[in-house]
C-alpha cells in the first residue's frame, strides 16, 4: 500500500513542502543560486513537479516557481524519477541519495554533482516535511528515524 492514496494526495502533501521551501529564507536562496530546473517524476501514484530556479519566479516572496504537471517546452537540467514512497522517505531524511541512486530507487538524468551539491541546502526540509504532515492532520504519515 502506497503512502499516498492517489495523485491528489501526493500533490497536497509534497506540494505543501515545496511551497513552503520556495519562500524559506534559509533554503530557497541556495536552490535559486543553483540556477537549475529540476523535475521530479513520481510513480505509485503518478505526479510530476518542476522546480524552476532557472528563471524569475512569478509569485511574490518566492525565490523560484514550483509547477505541477508537464511544463510546455521545458527541458529540465535534471530529472529525478522515483516511486512516491521513496520521495516521502527521502523528505524525512531516512534515505541516502547516493545509496538510492546506486540501488536505482532514484534514477537521475543530468549533472548529478550539481544535485549532490544542493543536499546541504535542502537538509532543513527533513524537519519541515514531518512538521507539515502533522499540521495538515496526517501525523500517521510521519516516518520515525531509526
């Protein structure tokens, strides 16, 4: 059984994480500085989200845009494909990116060193995601760290 019952739930919970991160003064400037367009492609359930740090954001107070679904004409610098459950675990900080890449739990296309360089920038999201799940009334989705 997947963590998210459907694509709508995937977008709701991971969307809340990305929406908070794009305005966070600690996280967002570092992602923006990368100048990358990063697309995450999820399965079980399906979802596509693009982090567009390669252009001017459209939302006031945001450092970059987050767009769900296909983006016409977008050729992302990096594409990360994984099951939604892997993303859920990753954003809890319980999955090591290098190990997941080696095991092909996450399949990445593009300049992998640039993505690895972003890991310190997104580390605060490991605390943000469980907090958001609790605030949104889904504490049972929080993964305990071993």
